[in-house]
C-alpha cells in the first residue's frame, strides 16, 4: 500500500503536466494500491474552487481509497513525532511551523508502508523509518 500526501493528490487534480506527469510516473512505477488518511480527505474537501461533493468521485476514479480507521498506534505515532518536532523547534527555532495534521499523514503512511509527497525532507526527518518517495 502507498499513502499519498495532499500535495501529490492536488498535483493530480490540477493536471499541471510538470507535476501531474511526474506523480503518475512514480505511482505507475510503484504499482501499489493507493490510500489517503482521513485528514488528507478533509484537506481536499477544503480546497478552494472545489466543492466537497467532488472529492469522492475523483478518488473513486483514481482508485484511491480513504483509510478511515487509523487506530490508536497511528495516533500515538503522530503525537510522538509531533512532540519530537516541537522539542527541536523550541531548541533551534529553525524549522517551519507544522500542524499535527502533517504528523497524522506521516503516521498513516508508516502503517501503509510508504508515502508519495513533495515534502520529502520533512517526512524523512519526522519519520526516519518511513519509505518516502518524491515525484
């Protein structure tokens, strides 16, 4: 199973050849089932210039499932990774601000097995054991 970050799903939605083409090539090469975390679904529903009712048909057409049941281990992993980030940020202050949603996406991807994202550096640092694929 391969998890997708919101940014790569938006690349597919926007259809910009520079980004959508590279995402499609990576997904084809991986050849795995595709999944998103519920928070990614929520972020897609909040996308400006698109209505929430458009999300499900797009995901179904792209064969992307929503992993609605994450379970305690995923939420705990997200919290632990967020706490480590908060400590680093407090100590060094040089990391950009992040939301807990980013950590939920990473924790979901850990369980899925890999993550396709354009934010690879962040996810590699926050989840060092996660297989991160950058289009």
